[in-house]
């Protein structure tokens, strides 16, 4: 009788081990497939962006290349005067840079890093856009090494406040 109990116990233990391994394998595969699908969705859903820039600006071209490298589909619109696009979006003079990018319902003014763009697209705040005034050294499209934190501003109706610091 002890042998029967031992055999039953061994059989049950084998079943439990087998079911546990199958469950772990199933969860692992599910996790892998889910992550892969989300990654594919992110690549496929990359925004189409339009960059308004001067045709002779080298750093604007550098920013376009940066966006393309990050898998954005970029439409370039060269303007002789970029002030009209800045007026259209009520971007104040102290927030302006050399180019304006339109992503979905937002504008991105200047050499805004990917971290801020991703945060904007993920959170979808009720703002008009982001700005990184001037042409800071080391930002996407600009040569050099980052010398100080980049302060990214959020704009609403021409008013601005800090969105994030990178």
C-alpha cells in the first residue's frame, strides 16, 4: 500500500510539474508575442511629420535626418520665410528656433530631443506644442556635445511653461 501511495504521489507530482512548466512556457510566449506586437505597432504607427524650414539651413536638414533615423515619415517643406508658420501657431519670439515640425495636432519648435517628443505623443496633453528655443549645442541636428540641461517648454495660446528638462 505504501508503494501505491508513493506511485500516486510521484504521478501527481509529475503532472503538477508538467502543468507548471506548461503554464510558465505559455506565459513566456504570451509575453514575447505581446511585446513583439507592441513593438511592431509602434513602428507602424510612427507619425507622419512635416518640417517647415529654410532650404539653406544645415541644422534643419540634420533634424530631418534625426527624425528619419527614428523612423518618422518626414515631409520637408522649404519656406523662404518661416515666420508665417510661427505666426500661424502663435509661437512667441522668445520660443522660436530655426524650424517648426508638425506632428499630429502639435507643433515642435526647434531641436527638441526624442525623449520629449515621445512623452508628448504618449501623454497627449492639452497643449499646442513644444519648444526648445534657439539652437542649443548637442541637440538633435546640432553639432557638439551637450553642455547644459535642455529646458523644453509647453505652449498654450502663446503662453509657455516648462514641460520637462533633459
